[in-house]
C-alpha cells in the first residue's frame, strides 16, 4: 500500500510559514521547536501573555497529540487575540476564564494551571468548567482551527486536495493488501 | 440563454435548482415550456470547486440562520445547522454522494405494511412502485446510474474492500459498489470517475451527476430556461381567485423583484419549501399557501442515520476514491422480527480529517477523542441510513423571533426521534460494528447523526386533501397552479437515499405540467374508461383540468374535516371555484400554443433521428474550428459526434444538436437529398439542390454518400 510520508517534504516549509505568523523571527532562526515559554506570547496585543500561554496549554489538554509541537496549538489559539482586540466581551470571557482556571488550580494544587504537572490533573480542572461558555467557545473553535491546518494533515496520514494530482485512480484508491480473501 | 421579462406571466417559475427544481426545469424546457428558475445561491461551476472541506463548505453550504428544538442530538451539537445542504445553483446535488436507489414496493404502502404505530403519522403514498417504475427507469438513464442500463459498477476502493470483506464474513449477500449516479465510464459528455475522493465538495471531474452541469445547461440550451442565481424567493403571491400569480424575490443586490408566473413550482428542499409556503400567508390563506390540511411543514423526516467508523491495525486510507460507492443492502428489508419497522442501508462513507474532527463525536475532547483521531489512516467507515417514522410534531415552522437579512422569519426545525428510529439505530450500530470486527477492527466508533442531508416530507403527498399538501403529481390540493417538486413531497422516507425518487417524480411532474402531453393522457384515461371528460370537446381535455372537475364533483366542500377551524371555509370554497375558472383559462391558453410546440418537438425529433442514422463519414468537421493536427481533430470530432448521438438517443434536445453543429461543422456542407443536417438551427433545413458539396469528395466520404 502507498503510505503517506508523515515527514512530508512540505512540513518544514509549512511549519515555518505557519509558525511565522505566531512567532518572532528569532525563535524560528534557531529552529528550536517552540514551547509555551517562548517569547511569541509577548506579541499578543489584547490578551495578557500569560493568558495566551495558558490558552495554548489548555488547547493541548483538550486535543492532546504528542506528535504535534506547540506551534500548531499556537497557530490555533493566536486568532483569539485578534478577536479579543475587536470585542471586549471576548476579551473578558478569555481573561476571566483563565483566571478561574488558575484559581481552581491554586485551590487544588497550589500552583497555576500551566504548572500543574500531570495532564490528568489538568483535565480534571477542565472537566469542572466544561459547561462554561469559555470552555465551549474555546473547544468548538479549536476543533476547526487545529485540525484544519494543512501542515498537520500528513502527520495524520491525510493527504488533502487530490484533484490536482489526478485523484487517486493511479495513486492507490484500491491498494489495500492485508484483507482476508473473500 | 433565455431571458424572460418580470411581467411575462406565461412562464413557469421554479424555486430552487437542485435535484427537484433543476430536473423539472430542464424537462419542461425540453418540452418547449418557458421556465424561470429562482435560485437563492450563487452559480459556482466545476472549476471553482475546492478540495478542502471547510473552504468548500463556506463556498457551497446553506449557512443562513436556522433554529432547532427537540430531542435529536443534532439540536444539541449543531443548534443552528439542522441540515447540511447546499445554497448554490445545482442545490444539494453539488454536495451529494450519488447513491441512487429505488424504493421497495412496501415502502410506498407503509400504513398498510406497518399498521398503526403509536406516535407515527403513517400514510400510504397515492402512488405504487409499479406506477413509478417507468419514471425510475427514465431517471436512472438520465443520471447514468451504475448497475442500470448496462452501466458497469464502480471499482471498489479501500474503504469498500474492508466493508465487503467484513459483510461477507457476517453472511451478508447483497454487497456491491452501489447504484451510483457516477460515471464508471464516459457517458453523457462527462468523463469517468477519477477517484478524487471529494464527492461532497463538488466533483471536479464532472463524473457524478449534478443538475449544475447536466440538467441546467441542457435546459438553457433550448432557449426556454432562465436560471437566476442569487435570487431568494420570499413570498408567493396569489390573485383573489386563489390562483398563484407570481413570486416575490430578493435579487443579488437585495432589491425586491416580482416575477409573474402562470405556474409556480416550489423546490427549495424540505426546510425551505414549507418555509416559503408558510411565509406566503395572506388574508385568504392565513395559515400559509396550500395549508388547508394543516400539514405544511409537518411530518419532517431526515432518515434514521448514524455512522460506524472502525480502526484497524494496518492502513486503510478510506478517504481515497469515491466517498459512497459501497453498500450492504440485506438489512434494508422490512423484517419486524428485528423489533422495528422498516429497514436500513449500510453505505461506505469517509470524511477528511477536518470533518472527521468535527463530526466523529461532536463535543468530544481529551485522549479518547484524540486517540481515535490518530487512527485516521487506519479507519474504515460506513453510514447508516434507514427509514424514520413520519411524526406530525416533527415539523418546520417560522421562527417567531429570528429573521434573515431579507426580513423573512427563519426556519425552525423540531425533531424528536421515534422509538422505532432509536431501535433501528441501535440495531444498525451493532451490525456495523460486527462487520468491522469480523475483519479485525481494534476499535469501533458509533458516530451520532450529522446535520441532515436527507430532508423529506414537509409537504407530503396524499390521496385525500385532508391528509396532506399535494396530490400524486405534486400539485397542491388547494391551489391548482401551485406545485411542490422536491423531497418535501415524500409521504414516507423509505430506507434508501431519496434523490433518485425526487428526480423520477420531477420527470413525471413535468409530464403533467407540460401541455404537449395532454392528448396522450386523455387517451390513457379514455382507455381506462373510469372517467367521463367534462368539457364538450374531449380532444381538448387536459388532465389537469379534468382533475379539477373530478375533485369538484366528488368532494363538495366539507365543513369540519379541516384541522383548522378558523379558516373561512365558504370564502375559500368560492375562491377555489374562481381559481378553477382561471385555471381553465390557463389551460385553454396552453392549448393555443400546443400545436406550435408539437411542431417544434417533431422537428427536433427528426433531427435527432437523422443524427442517429447517417453514417459518420457524411459528417464533415469544420477545419477552421479545429486544431492544426487534422488527424487529432478528426478523432475529436468523431468522439464528439458519438457523444451527441448518444445524448440524442436519450431524449432529443434541439439545443444540443444546435451547439454541436455550431461548434464543429460548416453550414450546409453535407447534404442528404434535399436536407442538410448542418443547418445552423440544428434541425434539418431545406437547401438548394446544387449546393457545392466539397465534403463528399473527401475520401472518408467516398462510398457512403448513398447510404441513406
Ligand atoms: C453531503 C450530502 C450527501 C448526499 N448524498 C446523497 C446520496 O448519496 N444519495 C441521495 O439520494 N441523496 C444524497 N443527498 C441528498 C440530496 O442531495 C438531496 O436529497 C437532494 O439534492 C434534494 O433535492 P431538492 O430538490 O429537494 O433540494 P436541493 O437539491 O437542496 O435544492 C434546493 C435548492 O433550492 C434553493 N432554495 C431554497 N430556498 C430558496 C428560496 N426561497 N429561493 C430560491 N432558492 C431557494 C437552495 O439554495 C437549493 O439550491 C446528499 C446530500 C448531502 C448534503
Ligand atoms: S471520486 Fe469520482 S465522483 Fe467523487 S468527486 Fe471524485 S471523480 Fe467525482
């Protein structure tokens, strides 16, 4: 069977392109995978840098994929800063939501949300706020803004647009080779 | 392309250009009837389609506001997106996956077969399978459905192969790559499927049937059809007689326009059609047009649906190739031993990664969800689609507060699952899982229903006016020149996908509306001897008129059978009579133009016949219209000629022949006797006897000249 190259040739270029929007050039030049500690969050105009960092952590906890570096989550979260800049209600929802999360984390674990060590503990904190508008908005936006990034598709074995390659008629639409004979 | 005046009241106005509207429009245009199609969405052509799920969704889908209520899961997951359908020329046939199946015999007789079921508003259709058979055959031929008309099935893709292997292991017998309106070989001027895999996003190869690039351009080529995109119908108007007179719509600039009409056919899909009828309420029809039964908007059906995805140890890549070419039909039978009425189909289905994230388990998150997502390349998938029970309380109403940008109240959709639907879904989840487990699935994901793609029943057909909105021809019981032409006519939903039936009904309806057919219908009736024609001259008795008359005789206005007692019965009754008189006038008017139309039809038929019979070598390509390479040009020409012949064989369209001759041939080159098949009009024209016939000297022509 024809398999999809998960380190697809484009991935580096698109990675840089994708991250460029969110990250300062310096971070890319060193080509170190971005992490929550990186300087990109300082770029936020409407939201607190700490809020942005927490949101990225929350994003990963909602849709944890260990083979995805932070840049994909940053790309997914970044547009919230613009939305917050345009709409004070959005800004308040996000800042308050993060504040509440941090408060809950303080109460339970004596540290901020982002510093809670185990994912399962952070997920428990998220479950407490699952019914809030903050969580719902974040999750329903994320399911599109994360999985709709073309750059991450090859990592899931999804090839995207196929018409320009002549479809799959000569590219393995029926090449499955492991089924029992019928 | 025709352009009709807003005040031209001789046109038939069709609202919507999808499976129902697009087909009806073309069929009428082919019969010489003048048609204006109002389409709310833009005209997006094949070249504009995008192989990207969300971008394509934004480009094509109906995303205008709708509201929901009821216990169905869609109301929770997608409160403002009850249906996943299209707003663009071609309607949902741009999105659709092309599974094209006929109803079973018992599915037209559900009340008789299933009996009285608490909560279900079951009713037999006023038509039978036998009556529909010829129309199904026409629809299959028109759409090029595989496994009919000697068209081979599509090749199975990876997703199908998994389904097939599992189903066979489970003992299922009727397993194949489906009856699909997708070309498995070139047909109807369209190529064959390239296994692109974005069938839902608009087929970039044109292999799948869509009214966008089949019916509509064919209709337009006749000069009888005008399609107005970006034209949202807001209200159907009527005269004091009760007869409808035209449609008010918002044009591309949001300006209100009024297109007059002699007949209006509503085909806006089952959410928008009742919305339009309800929004057209007037003093005379306070509950909306054609709603004396109170059934407009009710009995909304959306099929029992759900999906089963399963993950395997090794790769499947289900997204490669045709989205839905694979089916298991064994469970589509009615077998009450399973403890539910009706049956369901299992059909292959794949979503791309972005849609999979949105639909696999809406609202889901965390590791359970992401581990499923990470199985994407190893997943196989099927869609479950079965008969849901019509319920009076499942209905489309006008939202009491929310309006769209034109000020029209949006559609509010209420749906509760019937216990039968739930029992069937659970059975289907179990069987679907068994199929995949039989070939080694390591995880199975029972996926809840997506927003409705199959919308049906909101203007149901009924034998008796009190039980439904339209009669067996889709003509409203209340208003004789108002028709419903889409899936909202369905009395019940059957197990299979609805579109073949919508198309078959539209072809049949065109035959009812078209005046040219009146004579044939009359003779049919005379043979049966069941009815006495009322008017003096039986040759002049069109069927519509006779039905008006019959109904009048058989059903005097009954006070009390209406569900709505506030309706001023007497006034409506009088209006009805006036309407019938007006209708008579319309019918007479139709008759006046009938002869001319028959002439035109005969002409076109003759031309088509000539195309079939004259040997190829007598057709001479116009070298100026060809490329420098004469051999290739010749081949291309022969290919085009064969295609046009094939099309002509399926229904003569003078426009088709005209376009062919205009594109490829010189005027009056080859002559057969006194006839030139290349008259620019596309129909044989008489030419002078001594026209130079250079082409006949061409070597391909030699020896064939006297063949006819
Ligand atoms: C993703 C998907 C897959 C599908 N797969 C299959 C399948 O495999 N097999 C099958 O049988 N069916 C399938 N269907 C269903 C099929 O597409 C529909 O049953 C069919 O197209 C319905 O035809 P219609 O004429 O009722 O409405 P549509 O085809 O939806 O056409 C209605 C048109 O009317 C327009 N309109 C609505 N209101 C107005 C107004 N007020 N003024 C002007 N225009 C208006 C709309 O914009 C639309 O273009 C699928 C549907 C979808 C969405
Ligand atoms: S798979 Fe076939 S039918 Fe579907 S979009 Fe591609 S070419 Fe068209």
